[in-house]
């Protein structure tokens, strides 16, 4: 079906945004492709489309300070309470006392659908969804740590998510995310009754997506997704010729890679992983699932 006709049909069949499963269903209904959730997350990580987040509950935002086109960072005081309450878990464990600098003014946006920047920990959340859809191990730390917090984009400006709770509540929440060998030492050093501000409320940066928030895709991005899906099918390489010696090496490399060896008999799932790796290294080539399948079959010892 021509892309132009696809657009005319889909515009009458979806609202201003859709959940990821809804977007997959719409694209697959209007094209001959078989799009998956993982494809959408991969396109988002590549920067081909922009994901948004649907916040069901009210959120608190603060504008991120930018200096010379870079996110400004600030040092926090070295007290244990401040480090626990303001730092991301990995920063706390590794002794990095840096946080994103934001303006002091906070506000709650009226809009429930807000675009992502994929500059913060929402990038890692997207990586996790992609890994889950591909059936591969979840990322340990993720590939993006430019902003340690959940960031969103409003009118081209970056904002960070915050929560307003007491110091005591925040300490309890943060300690619950730390390894047990660390929490034991913390409990010995910090005691909420001796913390003068334990019942005072403060704004603290959020390091995980709220439990009732979810990724969605706006209708304008859905148009791009349809174009990408149709284009990828048209430009898909047809060549499946791979030499036997290279196939042997390729099969061995896949077989002895813990992250992908479970998928060695599922080449079309492996394709998404290789394309993601290529994207991370700045390689924009489109790969062929048929070529991958042929190489693995020819390289396998069972082919003898």
C-alpha cells in the first residue's frame, strides 16, 4: 500500500497519542510489515522517533540550567543524609557528589502527555523495555548518564522530575534501593530522630519513572513510524551470500556471547540487537534478517 494512502487511512483511526501496543497494532493493520514493541523502542533510541510519557498522576518539574549548551551540574554537601536523598543509586555507591542544577521554582504542568529527551534515566528505562521485548538480559547501568534523573522536553527546554516529601520518607525510599551490605552501615550512621529536618518537606529529584506513568507515541511520531516501517521493508537488502569461513567465525562469536547466545536460533530477534549495537557506534547501515539467518545456519557445526 502506498505511503500516501496509509496516512489518509490512519489519520481517521487514532487519537492524538497511542500506547506502544496500540501503535504496533495500528501500523501492522495499515501496512504489510510486522512491527513489534522492540522496533519502536529501537527507533526511539536511534533518534528516528520521539517517545512521550503519559503521567496519570500530577508531577513536579524544575527547569534544568544550561551553560554553554551543556547541562550544568552542581556539587551537593557531603553529609550522608544529603548524599542519600539527592544522589542516584549508582552515584551514591561510587561517591560522585554531583546532581543536575535546576532552577528553584517548581510547577505542575497541566498537560499529561510530555515529550522525552532521552538524555536522562528515561533512556535506560527505554533500553530495559527493548531488552525485555527481545528476551535479552537487562542493562546493568545503561548507556546514557548525561542526566541522572527523569528529564522531559517542553517547548524545547529540559525539565527534571521531582517529588516533594519529608526527609525521613526520602531516606527510607532511597535506602530500600541500595544493596544490603551498604544499608547496614547507613543505619548505623544515620538515625532519623537525630536528623533535625526529618519531618520537613523538600523537593528531591526522581530517578525512576513513576509507577503509573508509561511511554506513549504522539500521532505526529506515529506518522514517522509508518514511514520508517514502509521504508525499511522497501530498502531491505536481498543479498544472503556469506562465505562459509566467515559464517563459522560469526556463529562462534554469537555462540560464546552470553548476551545473545540464547537467541542464536532466533536470527530475526538477533537482528534488532545488532542494529542497536550499530546505532550506538554511529553505523547507520540496515542489516538483513535473511543474511543473518543464512550465516548462522551455514556457520553452525550441525550444517556439516
